[in-house]
């Protein structure tokens, strides 16, 4: 099920609850477990979630409900997901550098 995130800067917990199709207490629990979700608090202490928080919560929900990870497994998977693109880009850069060096070496011989 693909959830559509409305074009807004901030979301209240009730809105996020509807987007994720989970109860608000689940979202509050995930906040305590996954430190990457940090809603802003208003003067009245209401939580306001940014778009990146909602996207992170969607990823967490997917890992827990669709892919059936445990909380600790989901934490590890999130870390892997954050590290993987950087590693790939380094490898891509190294491959390009190697090709360029070979081309230069060929020009010089």
C-alpha cells in the first residue's frame, strides 16, 4: 500500500497516524525507539512532524509490518540503508578514476 504524503511543511500526529494507518501511540513509541524521528514541539507541546519525519516513519512501518523486521532488526536495516548509497557512490567514483588513469597512461605511452 503506497501512502501519499500531502504537500505540507508540518503534520500533526493525527494526520501522520492516518497516513501511516497506525494508531498515534505506535508513532510515539517509534519515536522513542528510532532517534531519527524528531518532531518539533509547539508551545502547547503538540508534536509537529516534518515531511522527512513522515518519510522515515513510512520506511519504519514498511520494515516492521511488510518486511517483518523486529525493532532491533529495523534499526540495523535503517543504518545499512543510509550507508549503502555512499559506499556505492565511492565505488562508482573509484571505477571512473581507474578508467581515467588507464586512459591517461595509454596517452602517455
